[in-house]
């Protein structure tokens, strides 16, 4: 349900920053639990998220061009 709502309103800088904060919290938990597999997966997700934020801020694409 929430995913459908997210897709209908498009991706915004605020939604990307919220996602980044959530990924960071998950990363901290993975570090505390010493789960290296999860850490690696989260690192990739954080890199993708940072790239999307960078492109959005640089005007590299419009909001509707972001993956939903």
C-alpha cells in the first residue's frame, strides 16, 4: 500500500534523504551485529541512493526520471 502511494507521488529529495537515513540506521545495526554480508548489500544501496541524490541535485534528470 505505502509503496503504491510512493510511486504515485514520484521521488523527491526528501524521500531520498529519508531512505538514506533508514539505510544508515540499518547499516549501524549490521555493524553492531558484525553481519558483513548485510553491510555489503547496504553499502551498495547507499551508493545507489547517493548517486540518485547527486543526480537530482545536479539537474541530471527530472523527478519523473528517477526509479520509482
